[in-house]
C-alpha cells in the first residue's frame, strides 16, 4: 500500500494536506484511515476547544485540568481514556450531534482551524484529545472507508489554518467552503 501526501498553502495561509492511497496489495483491504493529526501543541487553562456539536459548543480546558475523580461528571460528549490518560471527545460526522466537519482550538486572540473539506460529506470521526498532565492537545479525523486491492482513493483534504481573531472566523471559513460546494 502506497500513501502519498501533498501539502500546499493558499493565499490566506491555510495549509491543505491531501492524501492518495494506492492499494497494490492483492489480499489487503484498507478499511480505516487516520488523516494527519494536528498534535503536540500545548494548550492551557484559558484555552478552549470549539466543536460543531449541534450549533456549536465551547469546551473550556479549565474543566479538564486534572484526571477525573470518581463520580465527577465530565463535559457532555467527553470521556476519560484511562490507558492513555487523556480526555477525549469523539464526534461522529454526520450525526444528529455533529453538524459540520471542523474544530477550533482557541487560545486568547489566536485560533487554530482544523477541518475536513470533504466534498462528499462522507462518514468520519473527529477525535479531539487533551492530556491534563502535559497540556498537550491533538485533533484528527478517522475515516471509515474501503480501498479494495488494486484501487486508488483520493482522501478528502484536511485544512489547518492559524489566525488571530475570533473563533467564528473559522466557522466562516467552513461556511464559505460549504456554500461553494452547493
């Protein structure tokens, strides 16, 4: 199986990562693909994840600063992964809870927009994790797909853009892309 990545920047500074999967194996089928992760970045107590849960939800990291104690409620859609010692939020797209294919990490007046610009709006999981001990956060998409022997698949582009401003500017980026698809 050959995986080819390509990356380019647009005029507004967004990084677009594209992936081509060539399955040259005669007996293998690729059924799941984790797109390149945005990981290893530090997030602090004043930062927040903004996720498209319903019409959008802000999850302040101050609510995720230490490992959860027994019977302490977690924010909605978050769980504690005991093995990896991270908080995680897995949003299945499309679903009644996940309305769009983007996420934002907001840090004071700076935001990081992370999105799947998938023209087919195919099934995927947005996975967001946060380690309260190290302060390290990660975002990635996991696609449920099938690439049969001898088949090639161009995966949807992942977009990463860091910008100064308000979180909703990232939502505007997604809206502009979405409207261009219709």
